[in-house]
């Protein structure tokens, strides 16, 4: 049985006071009872320490949104996976489509980062997903399959790697694939990842309280990677509460 993971990707949002307040609100909601799903927030680097303090003693884990492929060294402006582990982070999002687009990250770079994350004892959340034109031309499975093969780390296991399927055209747009389309891609990822049936595959892209229940009920959807809706504690909580 795969335990669902509900992960908030705050992206480049949150000044100190807002970030602390959001992490504290999530922590408050998470505290009172035990959960059927794992909970994770991924704030920007500047908020990690305060977010870790805010959720200490609750079931909420904290992760980064990127890391370097080396554990230390002369890489001005970068953050190493070991630095994230050292703070208390347990996960790191890698290869998000915004990083692939804004920073030209390739599959090979994402793979190297994921291997470094594993070496630093972090669980990488490796993101894949097609653009709208790739979907329109019927190439979704081919594109996602290729990204998967190129981006997943050597030596990963179902317990230590998470995959996120995020159609680029669904991110921040309010649009989502149909349930059948989501399930088709997730089932392919499970067959092709090489990580076995136990690997967790998150769906991301305009997941919100109103559609979370049906998405999370799909047989191969093991949680969500939530952007916009993770910036409101109540919405994030409503999605977590929609886990079957
Ligand atoms: P969204 O973003 O929920 O705002 O669509 C998801 C993501 O980019 O991880």
C-alpha cells in the first residue's frame, strides 16, 4: 500500500512574516490528529529554517525546491543537498518545468542532482511533464517516458524516490488533463520507471480543493504537488483532507 504524499511547492513566494505564518498555520492544522497521508511543504531557501522551526514536532516535513549536483564547492549562489539535509529537510523538488524553462535544466542535470540528493539522504521529487503542443501532437507518453529515463537517478529505490507528473500547460492555469489522461500517464510511469510498483507518483498542475478528491482517487495517483493552492493553509489542508 503506497502512502499518499501531499506536497506544497511555494515557488518564489513568501517574505519572512508571511512564510512563518503559513508554515505555522499548516503545522496547527496538522498537529491534532494522525494522518492518512504524508505532508510536505517546500518553501524558498530563505524560509527553510523558520519553516522547519514552525513545523517542529508535527508530522509536516520540509523540503527544498532545487539543489546543486555537488555536495559542496565553488558554486556561487547554489545550495547543496547536504546543506538541505543539515537543516533538517527530507525532500527536494528537482527538474520542475519552471527550472527546466528558466534555467535550461536538462534531464542529465536533473539526474545528477537527484543522485546527489540521494547521496545526501534526501528524497528527490523528480518532475516530468509535457508541453501543450507535445500533448496536442500526441507525444505525451513519448516525451514523459524520455524525461523519466533521462532524469531518474541511478541507484534509486521506490522508497527513496518520488516522481511528479506535471503537465506544463496545467501549471498555474486552472486547466487539468481529464482523469483518464492523468491515469494513463501515471500508469505508464509506474510501468517504465524501473523503480517497481511501490514508487509514489504525484500529480501536479492546478490541483485544488475542488478537484483533489477525484484526482487522488485514481489508482496510480499517490499524492499531489501543489503550487498556488499550497499558499493558503485552508486550501492545502482541504486537499490533504481529500486523500481517500
Ligand atoms: P499549480 O503549480 O498548483 O499552481 O498549478 C503546481 C506546480 O508547479 O508544482
